[in-house]
C-alpha cells in the first residue's frame, strides 16, 4: 500500500510502531516540543509499547492518545498530533470511536496557538468541540 493512499489506523504491534514511528519521525519530533517538556521521544515510544498510550498513523500524520480513568468518569486525552490537519481530523474521528468503545464520555485535547484557525475553516468540526478552559503555564 502506498503511503499517500494509506487510511489512518491504530498501530497495534511493536513492529508496526517501529515502522510507522520511523516513517513519521520528523513530524513527531516537530510536535514533541509542544508537549511542554512532559515527554521526550523515548518516553512516548515506551508508553506506546507498554500500552499507556495509543499511537495512530496516517500517510502524513500521527496522533497519540490515552484513556484517563477518574473516580466518576473515563476520558480520552488526545495528547499530541502532527502532520496534515485534514488527516489529523480523520484520525481524531477514530480516536473518538476508540474512546467510546472503552466507555469514555469525552475527548480532551489542548492545541498550540494557530490550530484553532483550522477549525475555523471546518465549521462542522468546530461545532463538535467546545472551549472549556484556557491553559497557561508558568515555569517555577
């Protein structure tokens, strides 16, 4: 299958992870700094290998997500994405369904400045998301 024809999918095996992480590594490395120093590349790979994170791949894009379990609810945390915005939207649909299958009630994501402009071009997607908070970070 040629990568430009690849339908986004959830990576499920260590071999798939190695193949698709290597193929998308430049895109992933460009996105990691937006995590605010919480993870390095090796941390993300380890979390995918041990099942704490789920890696999703497309021909030009990727996403990482987790399921967070709280006393009252489960939530998907869509931690990181990069690449083609339209393809990231397709991966996002898969992540939403993945979360529903696992009993999650919502998907949470935080985005870098500028990503909101993409949703301005996609009114259906914008209507599906609501801004519930603004996040500020102060180094101490």
